[in-house]
C-alpha cells in the first residue's frame, strides 16, 4: 500500500527494510513513523493527517431520500423471567417454518426472520433486556419495536418495569403481549390496569400502545401479534437504502472450531454480499459466506436481515458495528488503528487503577488487601521518621499503611518506578518531583501528593483509609 501510494515498486520497499535488518512482506503493518522515514528515504514529501482520519467516511454515509426503501422491523422480546419470552420466540419461529421445506432446519444464530402476509419481521433471539442494554451500551441501537411480555396469570413484575424503562429510554415503541392466556387463572384486564401505573396505556384504556392476548403454548394470538408488529412498523415507516455498501451491528460472535470466527450480524443499511471486505470492531475480513438462520448460503443480505458472516480474521464483540470498505489495505489499516486504540485504552485503564489514593483504597477494599502502600520522600530524615510514626498509629485491624520506600531528597524516576511496581502512591514532604519523575508519573498514572504540614498528610491518608478522602485540594 505504501509502495503504491509512492508509486514505487513493493520489492524496493521490502529491500529497504531488509537493509535495515527487517523482514517484511506485502500486507504487513508498519507504524506511521516508519512509514514517514521510508517515504522520505524514497524522496517523497510526507503529509501527516490525524490518525483517526482512517475512519473517515466509514459510517453513516448520507442517503438520498429517493434511494430509501421500506425495510422489515427488528423486534426484541422483553419482560419478566418466566413470563414466556423464550417460549414466545420459539413459538413464532416454529409456526413459520413449513415442515419439510428445503433448508427448513432452523439454526440458532442469535436472530431470525419470519414472514407474515408477504412481509418480513426480524426477531432478536436473545430474550430479555440484558442483550438490549448491552448493545445500547456499545452505542448500537438495533431494536425498532419492543415486545413486552406479561403473563396473564401473574402481574407486572420488577423486570417488566425495567423493560418498560429500557424501551422508553431508547425511544422504542412497545407492543404488549399478554401471554399465557390459555391458563384458567389468566386475567388480561388486570395486566392492562397494572400497566397504567407504569405509563403504558393500551388502546382499550384510551392509549396508543398495541396489546395482544397470546398463548405461546397453544399458539393462540400469534398471528395477531405479528399483524400488530407490522402495523407498528408501518407507523414507524422504517427505511434503508439497499443499493449501497452494507453497514450494521454484530448480534453475537463466536470462534467456531471448524469455521473459524463466526459473527451474526444485522444488516442495517446497504446489502452485504460474499466477497465484501468489512471492518467490524477491531477486526476485519473478506466475507467468505453469508448464511441465514436456516443454514442457507445467500448471495446477498439486504437491510434488517440477520446473517452469519464467515471469513473474519478475528472474533468481534456483540454490539460492534461493521462497515464495508473498498479494499483490504483500508480494512487492515482501520483494524490496526482500532487495535492500537483498544490497547492504549486497556493500558490507560490499567494504569488508572493505581495511583490515586481514592482508587487505591477502593481497590484494596474489593481485593481484601489490608495494606496501603506508600512511597514517602521528605526534606530531612527527621521529618520522614515523624511521618512514619504517625502513619503507624493509624493502622487498624483492617488496614495499615505500608511504607514501601522512604528517604530524604527530591522525588526521582526511581521512586516512580518503585511506586508503579508496588502499586503505591507517592508523597512528597517539603520536596518536589523532578521533571523526569513528573513525566514518568504522569505516564504511569501514579499520583504524587505534596505536603508541608505533617498533620495534613496524616489526615489525608487517614481519610483515604476510611474511604472518605476529600477531593483534591
Ligand atoms: P422466559 O423466562 O420469559 O423466557 O419464560 P419461558 O419461555 O421459559 O416460560 C416460562 C414457563 O412458562 C415455561 O414453563 C413455559 O412452558 C411456560 N409458558 C410460557 N408460555 C406459556 C403459555 O402461553 N401458556 C402456558 N400455559 N405456559 C406457558
């Protein structure tokens, strides 16, 4: 790619690497500094652009209105445990599989599609709001409509209420499925009345929320439920442009022994085809096969269709977004950029966990550790001894200060690396840190606190120990 952009031969670039003692082959990733060095060696002028520019134009390319076509709704089933979410998902799926139909063996891939009156509906196959919130936490909104299942022989329960809150927070319309209507003890009216208290107003109560009485057991009302979904979808006027490169979200992903990384994705816009090169989360791949929930290999997956994608280089995460890119080089570049970003984040998180007194205490509390490690530097040996004695007295049965290192003199890089390896905070009494130490501490996320009054120092440590450290002054 670099050779191409410089209009040089790849072999020359590789030779250059060899001269530097590095074996490289086409497709290997090099960092920006190396690329810059090579480019200038070859007599080219380098213009650095922001690294994040590699992602530019990856998502949300605007569509012209006339390109938008109607797409199937994507539905999630939520509700209290045992109210029949799984049963309902199974019943809807089974009712829609014509027995004996070729390729009619359903596969659980995390989502499925059914047809009603010639129109398709996509169901996310993980019941409950856990999946819903996990996706949203990753910034992916896949659900158009939430089915709220309430058992007619029970009542509105805690998870029913949670589900309502989640749907409302996401701005997703609810359809109420009053389930287990086959039971003699079923009381649908009671459910409707109870829902009023949670601001779900069904039609018969003068509201706009559709409600359907169903039985996952007997299949009663399932047709009506599907019709209600289609009606709601019509109101929502769901659209996407199928005639463009695909974008969407990972519903679930796994590493399959025989097939390698397998991701179930929901195409949200565009059409996904075998041969497409996609970037997904920190991974990329050339799509080797697109397989639907019946195990059929497809030539294309249009908007709202859930499909398994084979051919990825690694396993992405549920909630990761995917997008089609123009070539492998771009895909590699973006994936490498994102992996670097993820690594940096992980390091920052790791580093952030130590250092500050408050964080350290909460860590100690959770880990059950009973020591509070400190590196103490002071102006004179006398004051350090006084501090050590005062801190000694603070110790209780649960927790005590442990002085990892103390000494007279300014705070140096050595102190910082010691603090880093022992997970300690650094305290400077009447001394400062030199520039190198400050930089090292900043990089490692180690907190350095300065004091000139012993009482303040001891008091802060005491408060940190009791988990009540006052904010930084
Ligand atoms: P989930 O926890 O919400 O997924 O609930 P399940 O689908 O696992 O159902 C819980 C229990 O209720 C199971 O024993 C089901 O057989 C039963 N069940 C679900 N739907 C119905 C129904 O419509 N009628 C009756 N009688 N039982 C049902």
